[in-house]
C-alpha cells in the first residue's frame, strides 16, 4: 500500500483556527494565555526608574541645602543616567544580595561608578519614605495609563452606541425577557458605569499625588531638608505633611486604587457576561469577531469567548487583592511595619492583571456585529411588550396602572399558546375586568410595533433613539473633559522630570 501523503500545513502558534476567516489578535492570544508562559519581572525592577527619579530629586534637594556641591550633584546625575542606560542595555541587573532596589542603586553610584558622594545620597531619608515615594510615582503612572485605556474603551462604546440607536432588542431582568430596549441603550449603560470608574480613579490620583519623601523612618530628620522642593521635582502637588502618617499609611493608596479597579473590573465583567450570553447561538443577537475568539484542541467548530471568561476571573482576583490590602493595614501600630512590603506585590499584580482588559474589550466592541433582524424578532415574543401596553392603556384611558397591570396579566395568560399578547386576549381581559374599552386599527398597530412603543420613551436616559443620542453626546463630553485632565497631569509629570534631570 502507498503511504498517505499529508498536506503540508503552515505552522501556527496555536492548534485551532482553521475555521476562522481572520487570524487571532496577538494581544488577545497573550491576554488569554496569561501568566502560563511568561516570566514576571522582580517587583523592585518595576520600581527602578521611579527610584532613580526619587534619588535625583533628593540629590537636588540636598544640593539646595548645601549637603552636596555642584560637582557632586553632577556626578550623581551622570551616574543615575548611566544606570538607566546600563539597565536598558542589559548590563545592570538588580542583585538580590543587596536586598532591594534602593541599596542596588546606591551601590551602583558609590562603587560601580566610584562616585564618593553616593555615600551622602541617603542623608535625611530612610528606605521607608523612599519606597513610599517610589510607589506613589509608580501608582500615578499606572493609574494614568489605566484611565487613558478606559477612556479609549468608552470612546469605542459610544461610537457603536451612536450606530445602534435604532437597533431594537430585548432587555432582561432575572435573565428572563423583560422589556424592549435598543443596542445603543445597552451600550451606553456600559459606558456610563465606566465613566464613574474614571471619576473614582481620577480622585485616587489627586489623593496620592503628594510626596512622603523626607518623612524618613516615620519621625522626620534633623537635617534642614526642603520637602516641598523635592516634591515639585517629582511632579507632586505638594507634600503629605505628618511624617508618621506618611509611613503608617503605606498601602492605603494601594487599597483605594484597588477598590476603584475592583469596581471597574466588576463593570467590565458585566459587559463580558453580556457578550458571552448574547453571542450564544441560542440568543444570536451579536457575533464576536474572529480575531477575539479562541478554539478548542479537540472540537474544531468552537468559537469561544475566552477573553470574556478571563475578564470575569480577573475581577475576582482584584477583589481578593483588595481584601488582602485592607487586611494588611488593619490593626498595625503607627509607624513602619514590614507587613507593608506585601502591599507592593498585591497592587502590582492587580494592576498587571487588569491593564489589558479595557484594550481587549475595546477591540471586541469596535468589531461586534449586531443581528438586528434576530433581535427585533425576539421583541415580538415572550410578552416583552406587556408593561408598555399596560402603560399605554393607563395613559390613553385615564386608568390606574395597577388596573391595567391586571388586564395585561390576564391577557398574557390567555395568549400563552401564541407567545405574544393578542388583541382577542386583550379584549377578553378588558371585558372580564368590567372596563369599557374598544380597540381601533391604530391601537392594534401600536401594540404590534416595537418601534412605536420605544418612540414613546423620550425622557432622559430612555432607550429611544433620540434619548440615546443625548446620552452619547453627554458621555462623550465627559470623556473629552477627563482626557484633558489626564493629558495635563501627564504633561506636568514630564515637565517635572525634565527639570529634575536637567544639567
């Protein structure tokens, strides 16, 4: 027998995907793989660039009070610049034997670069206030990037909402058909919640943007330091005053941010669950683009929304880290306690795991396809217009809503076989309730028209097209306002850094 000739296949990085019309998005592949096949950096390696900034600001401050002369300051500045170049080129690495980033940097300045003034760099400070300052610089940068990412997601949502203002679809409560809405209304629900998250994170930025440097080991220093000058060189709005609180509160900003991110992740998780359910073939309301689905190693037909499932689990992880951050601070005596070291890892993990979620979801939303025909068809079944008919009866005939509710309850009962409220069932119910109401052809047309039903909903926040358009415009204005704030903060940070490292 001759050997069976196998077709030569192009090598892929995953075993699935031949049924898909577009290759998987690379960010989505990495997002879903998570930490399975990557190495995480040392926590203090993440802080390296911020520790260099803290050192430079402190050195300039020491020079301003006469602890360092111009030559010594210049030598330290050059050494710090060379350290970052060596790190970027793979020459400098943190040595675990030197305990932390702070001693590694000080050792590099003093011994690797033979700058004797490096021995003065720790004057008037402790590693306690140094790491607290590094963490605030790190958190500020991370939160700004996260806010920027969420604002981009909101922008994508609002673009789609504007496109889908007339796309009628069922709304649900208790996972059961409830009332009609529009895809635009659904989407602006997501974006409205996310705008609250941005507002919360912006408040967190304002709270943390004060410098603890100079608090030393909790109880200040006898050196005549100028804390305000150092704070200005790092782009802080001022100093955190009480030196004991500066150190005792380590982990507090981390917890505040973790709380805001946890609520953000809840909102993103709700959106993810909506996408999972509405994209199921049994619903068929939306389709996720091929770039954002994954497959199976055994079932070739699969189009799995793995990204959405990962988002749900990341939300749970955020909650756990938040509880840990709160627990570490609980009951600790005022002053530095080594427990606080763990807060660094918890917030870094939380931010790392949350970082790409808005970008992934933004790509998914931008490429979602809505099956408007299927969505509208479902609005003509499941008695989804019952409440709207009850409202209409009450308004048109001056009846109480409760009486009309009873009319519709019976009408639904009498229409079970048809799957929607029929005019005959409605007439029978009205008669049984002893109401003298007749129905015209126009009335029948209204009852059977989802479009006409939604058109009546014109109040602020309603699902009608015009109401959704107003929400889109209002939310878009909020996005632009927040973007200006973020851009201004980022510019102030860069200006401060340039001034700090200037010759």
